[in-house]
C-alpha cells in the first residue's frame, strides 16, 4: 500500500557535545581519534554540559531527572514542524505512533505523552524497534487497512540515548546525540511525496549485540554491529535501486546515522556519488530512531519533483528496514 507523505519535521536540543568537550573529559580520546574512526565532530544532548562534566552520568536515574527535555517533548517539537509543513490543522490527526530506543516511560506510551503535548485526544501507541522504530512504524502502517485508519497519522521517531551513556567510556560517548523526527502520513490523501517499498527484517538471534538495559548503560559489540550494518544497508540500497530507480530521476541515499565511516563504506560498495549521499551524523551524532528521517527533513526544501530518496536503517533486535520516498508524483 502507498503511504502519502504530507510533512516531515525534526528537532535537536541546543546543548552541543563537541569533540573538544570530550577531550576535556580526559577519557582517552581526541578530535583526531574520533574523526578517524567515526567521522563525528559534534552531537546534541538533553543533558547540560555541566551535568555531564561533573557527574560523568554515573547515575542513570538521575540523568532522567536532569534532562532538559523528555523524549516526548523532543518529538512534539519535531511534530510541530511536520504539521506546519503538511499545512493541516493538528485536529485533523487521528492517530499518533512513536518509537524510541530509550523512551521516558514504559507506561504510558511515549506516543500518549506526545499526543498530550499537542493537545490531541486520539489513540496513541508505541512501536519499539530500537533505531529502526521510525521505519518500522511506516512499514506497519503500510500493512493496515486504509479504510480503518484516520485521514492523517502522526509518526515519530525519537531518542535521547545520551542519558544512557557512560561518559567515562569513550566508545559510547563519542557516538550518541539526541533528537526527534516526525511525519504526517495519510493512506489515501495525496501529499508532496509517496513512501514506497517499505520492508522490515530481523534476526533476534543477535538481540544481545546492541542493548540499552532498563536501568543501565548502552553497550554494543561495535565491530560486529558495524559489519552487520554495512552489509545489510548495502543490500537494502541495491534492492531499492533495482526496484525503483528510473532513468531521468535522481536517486539519493540516506542511511542510518550510526557513524560517517560506515556510511562512506556503503557508498563505496554501491557506487553512490557524493552529491547523492546525504547525512547529518558529522554534526549531530547517532540520533537513533530519529536519525535517517531527520536527514530527509533537514533537506525538505531542497527536494524536487525529480528526486527519489532511498532510506535504509539498522538497529537493535537485530533489525533492518528500508523505504523509498518519491517526491512529486501523486498516487
């Protein structure tokens, strides 16, 4: 089933974790080391820099209290942008979905908090597929009966994983940033673009490779996960290209913003030219469920009626998902 994209929005908190800041923490890292390995220059965080400097985030529970934004507040900011771009009144939204690697509460759903921030009295529930949550939500919508859905659905992907980072551990401290993405979707009313070819796969045998415990630090098997991400992303990108690339239209790539070096490897494998690859990981870090969607949103005004954007994501589970955004063709 075709999904119609009406508006897309993003939001990153104001506090910036630069490489210089991480150097000053004296955790055995440097700007040169970080750029060489992951290609990240800065990230945004819901925590104050003084809090990170003074506590190194040694108490996960305290981090939730110290955060300047909740995950639902981040996604509400992104949703306001998406709704404005869609050109609809928020009262037209009849369903809210949200997904995150580390939402604020297990109960109620983060989507319920998001709906409350927006003043919506509508059904709301979470779809948790870690960093692939936003892509999974779209895939879920594509499988539902459009006659049983409201005219407009709000879909959000949000993460504030910096709250789960050990800032004495350089391997995780250099990666994560916080942010949110939101989209206004319809299953029957044409919009600026169509979302095609949604697909989701998973290998639960690897669910222990990327973990954020309920009350513990993020940890992953870095080399294993990166090799997995490169392999799966390259395969998904080729699948989208084979199915949807059309002569005369521009084919772009946006991947999960895990790290820049991983994305560059995919581009080399798939021969994606530099001007057709779009990312924001260099300046915002890995924003989890918000990552690939925020890249598309940040370029919202640049897309033309001749652009197709292949979006691929990987995450804990282990899960991998993809879709294509085709601008300018009503369906």
